[in-house]
């Protein structure tokens, strides 16, 4: 049976996520290597719609955590926000960790950044799921 599609209103690029606070779920994490040869985890989050910002949930959010020794504190903070307890955060097998992360819930604070003149959405911070964040405040709501 022939199928007809109307592509006239279909966008070819994802819209940036407006700055704000969003419920999110880890959808994928992969182990990557930077151009300099350093390992990092590339995170992809499914972001819930938000009536306050008008975001419809169609664009994923991305985040990277370096696996360089001096940057492991960021990974640890991220894992704590996803519900990992201190006792679980000793030695971890990265391959096993990657398998355990999809489906975990959190709250993301999104900000707008610019890269090579192009507007992008960036994850400014990650909080435990359900955390109320006052993104309009000048004070950090650092819970760690």
C-alpha cells in the first residue's frame, strides 16, 4: 500500500531546550575517547516536557563526564544524583556501570551556551529526581 508523507512542517534540526529545570531519564551512556585520547562517558537524557518553558520533550539532553583522575568528582556527583550510595562508589567496572544507568531518573538544570556561534542547550547541573531547584536564584542550590 503506498504511503504519503507531508514533510513541509518537519524540522531538520533539533530545537534547543529552553533554560529551566526538567525531569529526565538516562536513555543511553557510552564510553568515548576525546581527540586528545582521554576517556569520557557520553550521556544522553530523555527530557520531559515542561509547560513553564514550553518545551515539548522532543530534544534529548547530552552531558559528558571525563574519566581523567582529576575530574572523577563530577562523575561521582552525577552518580550520587542518580541514586548511587557512597558505599556503591568504590571501585566500579565502567562496562557494568554503563549497563546499569539507562532508566535512572533525575532532575536536570538546563542552560543556554554558545559553541562556534551556535546556540546549544547544556546540562548545568544534575540533581536527584524530584529535587525542587530555584533556577531563577543567584544562589547555587548545591546539595552535595
